C-alpha cells in the first residue's frame, strides 16, 4: 500500500486500562489519549471541541480524576485506570447521573455531554452532596452551547440526591 | 391516559427519544465514523485577507508518500451559494482569495498528519491586495479592486429601500421625534462540534454524511458543483453537535470530500479544526443602525424610519435575506402605522456572515428596544409603559403586510413584570433591571429557492404494530425527532418511544427544508399530524369493521384501538388495505405582500417573548454581573415543555453571551481570537438563574397550536441587559457586547458632562435608492 508506513515516527507498545479492559496497542508516541481512544480503540463517545485544552469536551477520568484527553499522552498514564463515557453505565443500567440527564433534558445536541457527565461523576465521587455553586465550579471548564447550563445543574443535583 | 389538557403525550415533559444514546456516547456524529480505508482530508487556506492567486504548485505535495489526491480550484470551478441570487462561492478558489481562511487546495492522504504536511508543501504565489475591513471602507472607493465583481457601487453588496404608509406625514404630525445610532458587533455560533463530513462513492453513487442543519441544500449544492444528478447523490445528516445557524449553508469541505471520494474510490473525511470553524463562520452580522421615530404626546408611534448597514464578510451566504430581516420584524411587535426601511450589506475581507439564531433580527431588536426606552424616558414614562401602548394586537396585518395571528405579548409582559417585581425594584447603587420584548418567525413563509412544493413532508409506515415515521427534518439538538415522535404517538394512542424515526436522509426520507428559521415543529409537525391522522383513520376503520362498531366510537389511546391492541389493529388494517403507509405535507399559506422584497418576513405564525434582567454593574471596574433573568415565551403550545424550556434557557444563555462578551473581531486582516479560550463565551459560573414562563396562546395553524421556541427568546436579552445597565448606572451602552471597557468609558464621559453613552456617533452616507412604496393593507384585513 502506497506509503502507509513511510513516515519515520517512534512507536511504543503500551498497555492501556480503559473501562476495566486491558488493551495492548502499538502507538506513535506523540498521539494523544483522545486520538488513541477515538481512532485506535474506536471509543468515539469521547468527543473533541478544540484539541487545545480549552473546552472540556474530551474529559475522561484517569484514576477517577477528570483529565483533558487531548492534552494527555498515553505513555503518561500507562497502568492507570481510564474511564470513558462507554464505561459509565453498569451494563444497560444507566449511572444515576446519566439517568438524571435523560429525565431532565440536560443533553440537547449531546456533544459536550460525555465530558460533563464524567466531570460530574468525579465531583460526586469525592463530594456526594455539593452545593449548586460547587457543581458550577467543578464543571466550569466544560463549555456547553445548547442548554444554558441550567438543566445540567438540575440533573447533577437530582443525581446527587438519589445517590446519597 | 388523557391529561387535563386533552392530550395523552402532548404537553408532557418526556425525555428526548434519543436521550440514552446521547448520555452513553453512542450517538454517531460525523467525525465518529471511520469506515475501512478512510482517507483524511486537509484544506489549504489563504493566509491573506485579499489577494489574487497567481500560481498554485502542488507537485511537491503530490510526491509525498501517503498522499493519494490533491485538488485545486481548477477541479471544482463551478460556483455555488445558498441563495440563487448569490452563487458566488467556490469550494476551492483558484483566482482570488477574499478572507483569511478561504480554501485554495485540498489533500487526501492516509493519515491526517500527512495531509496537513502535504498542504504545507503546496506553494501558492499571491498578489496581495488591500484588504477592506470595515463598513466605512467598504462604502469608499477600493484602493486596489472590489472584493466581488457584482453589487456596487464600491463594495456594496445589496441595497434595499421600502416604504409603507405616509412616513413623512407621520413625522410631521408627531409631537416628539428622536434619532439614535446603535452598533451590534458580530459574533459566531461556536458549536461544540466542529463541522465534519465523510463521503463514499460506490456503484456510481455518492453518499455524504455531514454535520449539517439542512441535508437538502447540501444535496442541491453537490449536484450543481459536481455536475451529477441529484438521484445519484445521497446526503445523510449525522448526529448533530450544535448548529445555531452555523451549519445551514453548503460548505466547501462537503463538496471537497465528495470530489476526493469520487477521485480516489475510497471514503474521505474532513473534520475542521476549531480555528477553521471560526473561518467557516456564517455568524451574526455586525450591524450599524440608525433609527428615527415620531410619537404622539401619549407615546403612540406615528412613523418610524430604520436604517441598517451590515458588514457581510467576503461572500453572499444568506446575506440578502439577512439584510431584509434587519428591517422586517420591527412591525410584528409594535403597531407602526408608517414605516420606511433602508438596508445595506457590504462585502469585507472577513469570513462570510450569515444566519445565527434570530437571523438578522437580534440586531434591530437591540436598537429598537433601547430606542423606545430612550423615547419613554424623554416622555417621563417607563419603557414598558410606552411599549405596551404600542403593542401589536392578535389577528392583525402589519403595515408591511405581515400577518400576525396568535400573540401573547401582553401575557408574556405581565408574567415577567409580576415575577420580577420590576415596578417595585429596589434602588441601590449599581443595581438595575431592564425589560425588553421580541418576536420571531415559526418558519419562513417562502423557501430559499422559488418553488411551489411543500416545505415539509412526512410518511408513516405501520407494520405488525411497528410504527416508523420518515421525515427529512434534521435534529440538531433542539429535539425535532422527539416532536415528530410525540405528534405521531399522540394521534395513534402510543408513547413517543414506540415510534421509530428515519430522518434527514435524502434517499429514504421525503423533503424537509431543514433546521433553520425555527420551522421544524410548525412545518414538519403539521406534516406529521396529517400523516398520522390518515393512518389513525385507516386503523380505526379496520377495527370498526371487524368489531361492527361505528368508527366514531372507537377510542384510541393507551396502546389500544377500541377493543383491540394497537398491534392487532395494525394486522386488521393491513389485511384490509394492504401495505399501510400514509403521507402528510405542509405548505405555508401564501402570505407575502404585494411588493418586491415581501418574501422575507412572512411566517405562518410569530412567537413572542418578554424578558426582565436584574444585574449589578460595578462603576469602578465596569464589570456587569447578571443576577437573574425572567423570561416568558409565547410558544403557542408546548408539545414537550422540557424541550421548550431547554430552548428558552439556551436562548437566554446565548443572548447573554452576545450582550456581554462574545465578539468576532479582526485586526490587520486577521481574526483576533479564533480559539475557544480567547473567544469568550459564558461558562457555568457566568450563568445566572433563569426563570422561564411558557405562555400558550394555541396558534390556529400550528400543530396542536405550537409555535417556535428556539430563536425568539434570545432576542430580548441584549437590550434588556443594556436597559438594566442604564437603570443601574445612568449610562447608555448602545453597542454590544457591553464590555467593562465600554461601561467605564461611558461613566468617564458622564463624569465629564458629555453625553453619558458609549456607542457609534453617526450612520454613514449610503446611496440608498428611492424606496419602493407599498400601499399598506386595508384596515382590518388579515
């Protein structure tokens, strides 16, 4: 095939733990976690809005903490637990945050939703009953252009109440 | 179960039909698709705002390993554009570039990085021309040459002049006349999803998946530029990551990946970078406005003269329509007996402007509301009092022939006034409240291109109890799929989740003109209603025949039809009639007035909104902190109140962004901040509490009485913010965004005894033609 492997880039074999599944991949060292998740692992639930760390859309959890996957190299997180939106529900049973987003209409176009759900999950895991202000602070790095944020705040509050 | 409103599912706050896919990351957006052997496309764009292309050398790029195709403007010479009158764009330009970001060449390669490197290896020789970067310079004689070779004089694109009624007489009779000048800065949609498109070419058929609001217009543009019959092209709307008007034009990258897929025989994908999204733009026009109004001693409007100058950017886009819109809807909120409108759009060397939420009407709404506030102050009235004295009444024809049917202005105003306590607001330093109203279309009454066909069509198939609705409508996040499912479910006695939907696919769905001009609920909704009622009649007839009952007595609901289940009813009907399919369509009534230019403005129904903003403005820093927004929206009928609230809240959010921070600004020919970090938009911590009231006036022609919700509620927000700043600090910010710098500057002028305002001082001299004079409709005509 014409030139497919022609470029001389350094590649590494890495074992990634994503959503509890271990996968070994041969990856160019400069490829971001975002690209690896979407292109090599086909976990396309993780979205991209800027690929510069400005919008929060590509948020995933690394050892439970929100990280912008567009600014993370897989080599940095080998051996650590990565959670993407595909790993949030328990089988077909939605996580309480997902359920609340469904019921309260917190997703419109849905493009920012995976990143916001994961950031909110990290918040609730560490702080089960946050105030509305604390929710806003925790999610302030995630932009949404559809909702005006109100229904997202409502949904996180509802989920926190149900999880308590 | 039938609820007190008489409906089983209409009016219930049910989840969206696609909500689980959205919260689990399983909605497939265009960039999520990656068929085997997909090639990646990158586009070389102009670094100059205005230049002639002398030569393009792609030889080095073509030699790079991994590069399968390189195309230039010579490969796609046919021009296209959304409006038939402005076919002025090329997918790739080979003669001249008109803004930084204008596409010149494209590469398809095995990897995105190879495609980008190949773009870097393309050598373009330019003759740089003087850029035109402002309305003033566009009106003047060009230093080098005009941006486009049509329009004129100079870089004027379009001039419009219309007059209705006795304007001069109205001003002569007025006891009070006032003039003001305003500026609304341009801003962009900033959808979270970058535009993306993927094309395949198999068996002589082209298929394009795209992040578009209108599959039909992309379909038309592809057929034209690629010189292929529409029957050989299929356009499918992928899951949509936000549009707000920004994905309503056909775009270069959609045509480019199609051409490359045909050439290479492989799937080709192009996803714009965030920076490229700022160049694709088609966002809010910067508009300079002058308005003069004459009123009686009691504050009744006797005549109005409105002038607008739109900075259109480099191409036509929707600009001719945008220009008319800056003058069209002033009359649907206020009874203006005599009205003159003069509008001008100019070309500049910036990304083209087009439709953004409210398309051409937020700018004049901003000017009009503040202008009336100023008149009220001079008459010793509150703005709200003067406005109420001039509110349009339901069931009237405006002076420019727009037909107003249902109108909830009074009730919307009463709701926000009462809830906010506006009339009894506390007086403390730096605190203020502002009030404004607005109106918007429930779909444009005329199509983008002239035709007599329906604007929306729905087909329904019932088979062994399964119901599928087919419609070309594109769900861009507003929930149009859920509206379709709700209407079909209501008529067939089912739940929305029971309805399968096939939408936005030019091969399998009948036409819908797409998600723009707030048309989908009204038009696709009416089409769905007709199709569903026909299907219901077939099912009821079969059940009645089988059970020997009068069809009138067969009760439909809760998954049953009379004594049988819905599934049994579908079997009975299929046995009786054969394949069960029905169709419905919607064509808006012919509403345009008897004058040239009357096609922009008519709509089968207008939504109405009223808004109060409460804020604190800091006199030292100029910072404005919005505390709360009350908004009432006349949606006619909320088919799903949860979704309508979401539209209203999202509109308020976007209006606040435009009022306080968002601007698409340029310096030395370059976009000042083509990134999400520097282009400021409100975050979670910037958003105040929003209290929403849905007012249901039950429109006589909307489906179940429904009207639009997605655009109108944005419009009153910017003027209400600036009215509140005036209430707080005694200064007028006659230009949005109302940034801290402008607030501080206005306060400085106030302290020096100068006019306490920040805004443009004058409206330029524009060679408007003599206005087309149209007789107003007869009194009492609807």
